[in-house]
């Protein structure tokens, strides 16, 4: 009779003189050898049979009750969420203001430039070629000579 079944999760409790196992690590039983020892994929990625005494049946993560968070953990979680939402909303508002200013600037350029107009604009030490056509305008950075 086998101590374990194929597919079960088992936790290593004895890794002495067993290459590739770590105490506390959970492994899945891939197969059983002729002595009913479990084959597991060890820490090196190799499938190998190990003696059954090295393992115990691991409790399912679902079966283990999660501890209730402390008052401090609950308050900290609420503060973290509040800070994240505040940052998101603040950034969203700034983005919307920037988009509105960008759209207004684009419209002002469209209104002021004539179709076919083309010129070089210098800002600080950077040069840009500005072009206006029937579809709109472009502003592209160019290398200064």
C-alpha cells in the first residue's frame, strides 16, 4: 500500500543526503516506483523517485484558513488603497488638463499657419521644421548644422 497517490501534493520533511530537495518545499507526486516511493520533480527540474519517509502529505492551500488581518493591517491596506486612488485621480486630472492645453495649442497653430507654409523654429538649442498642409501640420525635430 502506498503512502501517497499520484497527483497529491507532498511537503519535504527530510532532505538529508537527498540531492535536489528542500525541506518545506511542496512537490507533486508524478508517479510511484515499484516500492511505492514517489517520483517528484526536484529543485533541479529532474524527475526522480525519493524515499517516502522524506515527505508528508501537504495540506491544500484552500483548506488552510487565512488568518484574519489585524486592525493595523486593515488600516494600512485602506490607506494604501486611498493613496493609490488619490494618485490615479490626480494624475488623470493633470493628463486631461494637459490634453486640453495640447488640443488648444494645435488648433491655434492650425488657425495661424497658411497651407503650404514651412519654416524652421528654434527653441533653446533645438531646431524644428514646421510644416502646414491641407490636412494639418507637423513639427519635427531636426539636427542643427
